[in-house]
C-alpha cells in the first residue's frame, strides 16, 4: 500500500504557497522512514520534508513546482 508524502497543514503559518527547492533522493530510489527527502521554501524559509515510511519513492512535484498545504508531492510504495 502506497503512502503519500504531503505538505503538512501546520508546517508554516499563513496561506502562502511553497516552492519545491530540492529533492535529496531520486525517483525510484529506496528510502527509509524519517529520511530527509526534500526541501520546500516559503517566504525565504526552508522547510524539510521527511519520509513517512520505507519503500521506493515516486516524485510527483518536481523542483521549482509551486505547492500548497495538503498537496501530495510524492508517494512511497
């Protein structure tokens, strides 16, 4: 069963959108729970996105994509 990688609703204050600035694992890579997967930027502040589970990574949102709270940016499994 796949696990979505979502932008948490409480990651930052306000309704601003974020930009995916970096992926530390490539599409299809095996990742482990709590591994640092990506960074997103909101108002010049970087936030880390960590793996919620173990398994192969599928990247949905590419670098420079604009995302909002609740968006699925990747999937594991």
